[in-house]
């Protein structure tokens, strides 16, 4: 009888309202996450970007380290930190100052400050995939930082309600991002809409700003169907609202990098229509490639509808980025070859390698560019950073080509 009563109690417990169970779990998880955050980043702390060695700085600026040393020793530009051993370390601000000096004081035809000029249009890169775990946010975060290190004026936009990109930039979505402080605030349909300039936040990287995200972005998915049925003649269609918001801040930036949600909804379609370029991340496994195929089928069908309504479907480039690639894995290598045989140059030459260094850095919400090399085995770190730089440099070259630069 006792056993039967216990089983009855357990059965009743399993029939508890799922709202209560989710509510209790949410409260507990929120408390734990808050405690974890305070442990890693106490209230007085803020994220910073490390300084770069002469070799790193010279590579990012585009000069040799001997010339950089000469400029520093003569005090012509930058104010690098000098260690007790006399070694210099450069901030992003130092590198930007040196670029400005080189453009003003050298006769080189090369432009060291890479800001767009004249008819060079704002580059909007939408990073997307239908399937989670493809390295989409990792790619977007590292790309935005790399471009800022290279001297571009960059805006990173978190369009994913899960807001992982925001967390990587030190903005915890449930604590630091309030109502109407995401991109939804600039593209919403009611009279609470705000200017995008009011929502943009500076980051700890010079030249890199952020539009954070959180669950509020889902409101756009819910409100758009209502707006489509009750739309006035003067209202912008959903796919044009993001472009219109970007137009209001276009003169402040060279490149916008959008981290899209891992689903094909109104937010993602808006990002495609606002984009000048699309980067699709894909893990070279059969299930991931099959998932991407479904994504492409749906995207083509929906873009046909959007195009018929006047949406933008013309882009400077579309590329596939192989992510989490293990060169020693035979099936993965075969899958990469399979994709290259179909898509040719639309598959980026350089893949992003799977790396424990990137995964370990992510545990503390840091990018590989932020962590100290000494935290890892030197070969592990160097291998990962080289792969990152090759991928990002290839994307930078596509941007330069879109602008008509050599």
C-alpha cells in the first residue's frame, strides 16, 4: 500500500502545471547566473581589451615591427605601455593614432585609416544559420573585433533573442538590457519607437559599438503579422524597417555585423534585406549540411515573396564559412570537398578550425582576441588565432573588393 501511495504521489507531482515548474527553474537559474556573473565580474569590474605586442600591432596596422618601433621611439604617434624590460604594448587607440599619423605624414599611396569614403557604401554583413552550434555567434563576435582592430568603424548588432553576442561583449541580457533597449526599439510599429542612435552602446574596444539583444526581440516576430494585416500606406514593410534604421547612423560606421537568430523568421528576413553581404556558417557534418539545405530552400521561397513586395535581394557577396573544422576527420574533409565541388569560390578558402582555446575562452565570456596567450599551450593558441585571422582577413578582402579597392 505504501509503495502504491508513493507512486500516486509521484504521478501527481509529474502532473504539476508546467508553468510552475518552468517558473521555479527560471528563478533558481537566474539566481545562480547572477551569482556566477558577480564572481567573474564584480560590480566594480568592466571588460577590457588587452594591449597588443609590437609584432601583433604592426601586423594589424600593416607595417613591419621595425618601422613601428621607430615611430614609437621617436614619440611621433601613440602612447604605448612600456614594461620593466622595455617592451612596448599597444592599445587599439594607439594603433588608430599611428594609422592617422601614417596617412598624414607619409607619401605612401596606401591608406592606413581604412574608413570608407566617397561612393563606398556601408557594408552590412549578416551572419546566419538555421541550426544552433554552427559557430555563428563566435564568428560574428571575432569578426567585429578584428575589423575594429584593423581600424574600421564597426557596429555589432545582436538580432538573436538568446543574446549570446551581447553576453560576449559584457552585456548580460536579463540584467543589463532593459525594455526598448534592443533593436526592436528602433523597428517597432507603435509610437514607442526610438532612434537607433539612442540604443547604440559603446564597447570596451575603440571603434566598436553594440546594439544589444534580449528576449524583447521576439516582439517583432509577434507584432509583424498584426502589422501586415493593418498596415497603412505610409508604414514601412517589415523587411525595410531595419535598413531604414541603419540609414540613420550610416555616416558613423564602415561596417555593420549582424548576429542573426537561428531561425528563418521576420528578424532574419529583415537582416537579409538590410544586408549587403551574407555569411552562412556551416559545420561540415551530414546532418548540419542537410539542415542548411532546408534553410536555403525556405529562404529562397520567402525571398521570392519579399522581392515581389519590393525587398532588397541584391548583395555584394554570399559566402559559406566552414566552422569547427577538424582537418584530421575524414568524413568532415569529404564534406568540405563536397561543398567546394558544388559552391566553388562561394566557400571561403580558409575554414575556422575547432579549437579548445576558443571554447575555453568562451567559458568566461571572452573571445580569443581578449585572453592572454599564456593561459593556453602556445601551439594551441597560435593555431586558433592564425585560423581566425585568416578567415577574418578573407572577409575583409571581400569588403575591400565591394568598395572597389585593390
